C-alpha cells in the first residue's frame, strides 16, 4: 500500500477514479494535457516543503542552496526552450498559474486605471485580458484597469485588426494584449506592434494555449515583436500547472525589475518550488526533437479532425484551424454547446461548451471547443482522429434526436429525455 492509501483512503480512491476517467475516455479539452511521470515526480517532491521568497541569490529565507539551483536551471531552460538570447530576454518562473502571471504582468507594465485592450471573451479571449460585460466588470483586469476589448470579424471569425486600430486611436491604450483561449488562427504580431507603437503602448502576448507550438516553431513567433510574453505551462507545453513571464531585458524601462517585483512582493508570496522543478523538467523535454515532432502532430491531428467534420457538412469557426483546437459552431444545427457537451460526457468524451462570436446568451453558448494536445500525447495520429470525428458526429446526431424527443429547449427536459436512449450506451461502449 502507498502512504496515501494508508493515511487517507477516501482521497486515494477518488484519485484512482479520476485517473481511470482520464485514461479510459477521450480527453479533448483544448487546454488540458497529460504530463510525463518525471514531471509528476518533481511536482510531488519534498521541494514543496520549502519557503524561498525572493529570487535566486537574494532570498528572505535561509536554506535555499538547492532551491536556487532549481530555479536557475528552470530560468535557463525556459530561455533555451523558446530559443531566446539571455542578453535580450529574461524570465520569471514563479507565477502560480496563468491568471496570476497575467495579473503580475499588468501590474508591472501599467498603473491602476490605465487603459488596456485585449480580445473579448466571446471572441475567444481570456478573462484576464480585460473581460467585462456591458453590465459588470468581471476580471481584476477590468476592475483595476480601464478595458476596451476588441473583437473578431463576425463573418470571418478572424481578429478585426482594422477595427482594433480605429478603436485604439480613440481609446489610446497603454497596453495591447494578444492571445486567446478559443482562437483558432495565428496572430499578426507585426500589425499589432504597429498599432501599439501608434500609441506608445506595450504589446503583451499571452501564448498560454499555443506555447508548445511556439517553442516548436509551429506558430508565429511573438518574441520578435512583443515586449512581454506570458504563458501557462500545462497546456500544449505539457508541464505542471503554473505560469511564466518573459520580459525584454535590454531596455531603458527596466522591465526585469518591474516584472520580478510585480510577481513578488506585489502579487504573490513564496514560490511553489516543487512546481518550478516540474516546469524545469517539462522545459528540458520541450527542447527535444521528440517534442517538436509532438507539436507538429498536434497540429496535423487538429487539421485532420477539422477536415473530417467539415466533410460531414458541419460549420467550424474560420472554416478550419491553424493550431491545436477547433471551434465547432452548432448554431446552424439549432443545438447548444451545453447539450452536445452533456451527451459527450455521457459517452466518456470530454469537451467543453464555448461561446461563438455573435452569441447573445453567454450562459448557453452556441458551440464547443475541441483540442488535440492530450490525445496526441497518447500517440493518436490523423487516422485515430478520423475515428474521433465519427464519434463526435454520432454524439451530435444523438443530441439532435434527444432534443426532438424532449420536445422543449430546456436542459432539464433534455437530460430527462436521455434516459433509455440506447444509442448513448452503444456509443459509450465503443468509445
Ligand atoms: N491565458 C489564457 C490564454 C488561458 O487560456 C488561460 C487558461 O485557460 C489562462 C491565461 C489562465 O491560466 P490559469 O487557468 O492557469 O490561471
């Protein structure tokens, strides 16, 4: 028996069930992945016991000889993984997560009530890029700063750079944020840099979703033109849950100290040293030819899945994908994302409902987001994703029939109508 099994059987048993769930079903959440056992081992190591506020060589606690070695190695590997010259770029590896990395970056770059522009959440942006509704400021990035989100073009689903440029000339932002959580095309960093320069604004790229692709040259390189780049470490990068903040070093605005001080002491306390060690392990893996091959396969799989669904007559946002995910617009089928997510859950396919630009009801969005990183880690290739596309097609067809049987658009009627639908158990068994 393991120590956990001995000490706390309840938690042990739940972990075993979750482990089984993760590996027995089809994991298609675009922001999730399976870390390696080596990453897990570092993450669960005794480094979790240590306090180390400060930076390597300048800590507020004693006993940090080995912690300093870990953090220095992690910083070095982060720069190597993204092919950065240490004289031009530095990195802070202490953020607990992507959201705290972004809040620290905002704290470093602008002052309270300064203006920022990020991609609107219904257009595929993240909460921390200034999300607010017409009624409410929701994220600290809109509560503490003045936000004017930009959108994708309603016809094409691609960022409307012309409108962004026009709005920026009225709003005059101090910061433009690019990057998103549900954006399937690549970014025009040159255009964004030009718009930022018109207003002396900083340009921040949040590459949380695509960082594994960026490191493998499978996506445009934001480091050429941005001032600061943030990322999570647990999506396409396939590491533990955390965040990184890269900053340009050779400038007269001292971004290095501003970013480091924003992380600690402004936004956080003691670093999670076990996580930093696990990030270091992940970044060593990212720098290998095997990882580059993995990132290539992630994209090839997403393309294969997109093409297969389009061939079946379905509508995808931007009619395809340039990265690791697709956004499936279910509105032409008169189905909501929640209902398709529900059927998929019942048959052990994990996806998430997602808003599609133009949605009016944010609680019941009109599409689903599907990503290939996790199943690609399980060695899935294009032909496996053809099978996945068939399962997804069947799930959607089941959702349509159940909706008809329910006789109403209400979710509770839909769930009731799922009872005794034989195709659900048949599909579950096949998955
Ligand atoms: N930035 C982007 C683009 C994201 O998609 C996410 C999470 O999904 C985050 C930041 C926040 O990361 P976390 O959930 O680790 O706080």
